[in-house]
């Protein structure tokens, strides 16, 4: 059984059993028909994955691996804020008529800053420090820029990565302010596990632990019957993760640089409604 399945089932059961319902509160998200989108939620869920042992993809329902990689590269490699640079339609609800999501996500990673060593954007600063200052405790990104929030199509959910080197091993922490457990949980886990593998490989490091911290882990009201059906299924074995060993430059990775070998997952009936 995939370890990611075990973590997901435990998280979901905890939320359903012990979570707080905001049904009597005024909430910002709405469904497509305008109805308020209420949730059951838990505060500060922390999950740890040892990437040296297993890649954290669930098998209870399929995670569309290529699409999640495409979005990761759109943000971290292209540093784009335009949905026209993305192959899927997942961001369309937050884009303007020109396809822009404003000063959000990739835009923030691409802003350059002045350091004693020179001018870097956030991604290049991380890459520089992993190679030149691996003992630093300041190797991190942060795209939750309060100064620009009013110009963002969506305030960043997954907003900060912290990288920490122990000997020859790279560990990482993802901080996320908000997580839709059915729609996006394993999607984000897979993305940032892959990012950790990418950073490790181009820095000449081994991959270690990936920690995912979620401040508000929630299940939307209309997702509850669906997620109950998902967690009833029998988990399958985890696949093997492959990353192209020939890639030594972060910007040379493509969607085809990664594979899940022997990935089998249960089917999922029905379309998941997304609150916006």
C-alpha cells in the first residue's frame, strides 16, 4: 500500500470525525451556482514523507502526474502568471480576459532582489545557496507578498518552501495556508515532492524528507460524499519514481523528465465541483 494513501485516509477521517464545521459562518468561497461553499476543517495538519523510500502519490484515485508537473514548471521554472503558458484549464477561473492571474505565484518567484552576491530572483537564489551555502538556514521562498495581494487573482495557497541540507541530503518543508483535501491535496504533495527531487539532483544532493504543513485542511460540503467513497477503496502499491539523471540544470527539466513507473490507481466517477 502507498504510504501517501495511509496519510490521506488518516487526514480525511480526522477531519470528518474531529473537524470544525463553518456552516454557520459567512465564508468567501462560493459554488458555481452562487451557494456559499462551507467546509469541515482541521487546523495545522503536518505530514512527513521520506522521499528516499517512496514517492508520495495516492492510489485511491488517480493523480494526473503530468498535469501537476506542468503546473509546477509553469510556476517555478517559467515563473509565469499567464494561463496561456499552461497546458491545462485549472487556473482559468482566476484569470482575467488576457489570461493573467496578476502578481501571483510565478510572478513573485521571478521578481529579482539585490543581495551581496548579486541580483537573483527567488528560484535562482535557492539554487545558488544550495550549491554555495548549503549550511544556510535561510534557503527559502515566500510568494505571499502582502504588498501585491490586491493585484493577485488568488492569494497563494502553497506559499513557502524551506530547504535544509544535512550532510549530503536535502530536506524540504512546504507551508500551505489552505488546502482543499479532495481536489488538491495529493496534487500539491506530488508537485513539491518532485520539486525537492529537482533541487536535490541539480545541487548534487540526495533527496531526504519532505514535510507538508497545512494551516487550514478542509473538506468542502459538496465533497463529503465523494471523499467518503474514495477512502473506502483498497490502496494499491506505490509506484517507482524516475527522474532523468542526465539533467543537471534546473531549467532543462521538462514534463517528460519524470515518470511514475507501474502507477496504478482506482478510477473516480463524477466531476468534482470546485469552489471559487
